[in-house]
C-alpha cells in the first residue's frame, strides 16, 4: 500500500505517532551506549547516529505530523501496548550499564 500510494493517511499517522514515541527511548538507549563504549573510536559511530536521529529524523516526524494535519491530541496519544513494551526494554537496557545488553537491544531496534 505504501509503494502504490494507497495507504490510508490514518494508518500512516498511527504508525508515525507510535514510531516517534519509540525514538525517545531509542535515543536514551543510544546515548547510554555511546557513554559506555570503551574508546573514542567506539563512541564516534554511535554519536554520529545519535546526531542524525536528533536532527533530520526528528524533524521528519514533525513535518509529517503537520502534513497529515494531526492535532496535539493525536500526536500525544498514549503509546500502544507494543510501543510501551519496547520503550521499557530500551530504557531497561540503557539503565543496566551493560554495554552488551545495550548493543543487543540496539540491533533488534534497528533491524
């Protein structure tokens, strides 16, 4: 549907709102991974990725919300159950202080 232009705007809006909620916890996890990486060389790729997400990626969501005409109430809708669980997983890994846990969850989150 997305490729042929038949995806309903309401479906796209629901996905984007939930994905935007995901990005907040993802940034917490990625920042924690950068802080716990053992060397500067190990931190640089994660720091670059963090900057990318905080910049253009975030403005993509805001521009999309505007283009779809979403209200503040729609944008601030409660997270879906799966979004809540993923958020909790990412924040738990970030708080663990264990680089291997953070990396495992980052791999899942990005693939």
